[in-house]
C-alpha cells in the first residue's frame, strides 16, 4: 500500500512539474513581449518563487536519493504539496491575466 501511495505522489509531482514548466515559459514570453506585465507584482513574485523552488526541489530530490527509505514518503509528500501550491498560484495568475479588464 505504501508503494502505491508513493508511486501516485511521484506521478502527481511529474505531471505538476510539466504543467509548471509550461506556465513558467508562458509567463516568460508574456514578460518579454509585453513589458507592462513586469509591473504585475504577483506575476514577478511567483516567477521569483518558481525559480527558487526549482533549485530547492532539485536539492530535495537529491536528498530523497541519499536519505534512508523511511524518509521517502515524508519528503515526496512535502515536495508534491509545495509543487501543488505553486502550480495553483501560477494557474490563478494565468486565469487573471486572461480575464478582460
């Protein structure tokens, strides 16, 4: 049962990582093509948070490999939770940018 839960969390993390990368690339294109988006505080903040999280997630994934197995579920749960929060925030910003003013 534990391995099924771990497998599910890992798949969720990979799917969210793919979607997060797509959103980040979209935001980068928007900022480059439309400089007025740079003044959007939430957009610049989430892009900074995403860059920091990208590095931190790699460190945590390496720690996942190096730490004993009984930390695996805790670490993958934390990684997936943080990834989910960041993706929800990025998706919310994308939705707000798509709404006509």
